């Protein structure tokens, strides 16, 4: 009568997990373009907008959405891997989320390393800005003078994915704790009939 979800028994390897995180990066670039266009076009409908509104809005929305989507994808993968490991279909690999995050950021890390080399005249930094387009306003402000800052956007999934994966593997839901927090004093009194 009811069909089982098709992706329950699907084994994801590091490359597939890394591509999922990379796809989130692509989605975030599309969101960056939409948010940037919306904020820029506010002045044409009569809403006064400062020049700093677009970089602040794009950076804030893209950062929050990117972290949230990487967290949700990593948590879901961790939960699925927990089920597969419990029934012996796969072995637990605690480095899987870190390796997947590295795979997803490989183009950006290679370009950041090349741009940090002394012989680079700026061509590599141009391609690096295209890869990290969703964090472009942040990088345009400081990136040319401090090339080490080009490594910061690569750290976002490297921090978020392992934390979310291990929380998903253990079945810990942070969003449930935030949304369904209750007062323990009043809940205990109702259960005991006081």
C-alpha cells in the first residue's frame, strides 16, 4: 500500500556526498543573483536603499542559506548512514563528511593556493572570485590585499558538514530542540498530576 522511500537503501560515497555539497554551492550562487537583483531594484520602485545594502543583504542571506543547506544535507546523510551501518550495509567512516567537504571545495582550494603563489598577477584571483561568487562582496572588499582570506569560504562546509553529519548519525536534532523547547517545570507538574 505504502511505498518505501527510494533513497533509504542508497549508499552514498564520498564523491556523491561532495557533489551534493557542491550543488548547494551552485544553488547559493543563484540565490545570490536573485537577492542582489531584488535589493538593487528596490530604488527603482521608490524605496531608498544605501549603497551598502546589497553587499550586506547578499552576504547575510547567502551565508545563512549556505550553512543551513549544507547542515541539512549533511545531517540527512549522517542519519541515512547510521541506518545503513546499523544493518551492516556499510561501515562507519568518521572522516566521510570532512572528505566530502574537501571534494566539494577542491576547485576553490586549488585556485586559492595558486593565487597565493608569488608569481600570480591576478588572473587566478579572477577565476577564484567566480567560484566563490556567492561570497564575492566579502572577497572583493579584502581579497586582493589579504589573499589568505580566499581560504575562508572553503572553511564553511569544512566546519558545518562534519558537525551536522555526526549529529545526524547520532540522531540529535538541533532544530527540534530549538523549535520544541518547553519549560521542564510546567511539563513535569502536568505529568505527575500536581
